[in-house]
């Protein structure tokens, strides 16, 4: 780990097996099944500059004890996310990017939608609602074996 960002063992690289850019949201799935958004993609979903999320990830060791980081860390703990970092480096369309796993994306999106306390959370709230609707349907399908 370097500055709160996971650097995977070079003999066991996590590489994208699927990736897309949809309306400026860069996303993909890694060879271990991890779904991710890049820092730029997550920033767009949250309505915040990508540099804010890059700093959050690179300084996670300290950021997790500040108000914003504490709230995000609490949400991650509730989801049993126990990694020491919230992002990792991978390739997206051949370029090295900072990628956030899906569970981290939802925790950060939830923070910006409900806890950030700014007027700029409209994008985060709209995207959180969109994801909640589709996740709820998937939850019911899974529960009833559909």
C-alpha cells in the first residue's frame, strides 16, 4: 500500500475484463469480479471534483479520522469492508487510473447524497436514488429466486 492506495502484487494483477464510459462515468469489472468506478467516474456521480476523491484515497490513513472520512468509514464498517484502503490502481482503457470498489463507491455516494451538507449534492442524491431502485429490484429477485 502506498499513501492509502492498494498496489497489488505484480504477479497477481487485477485487470479489467469489462469496462465502459457512460455519460462520463468510467466503470469496469476486474478479473476477480470486483466492480469499480474510476475516481473521475465516482466524482461525476457525486457531483464533486475528482481531485477531492483522489486526495481522500491517497490520504485515507488520516482522512478516515476526520468528519467526512469517519462517516464514510462507519458506512464501510457496516458493510464489513475491512481493507486499509479505499481505492487501488488499475488500467482503464490502457491508462492507469485510481479505481474505487463498488462498496466504497456506494459509501462515498451515500455521504455526498445525505451527509456532505452542501447544495452541490443534487447529483449524488439523484444517482443514489437511481442505484437504490435497481438494487432493490435485484434484492427481491435474489430473495425469491427469480
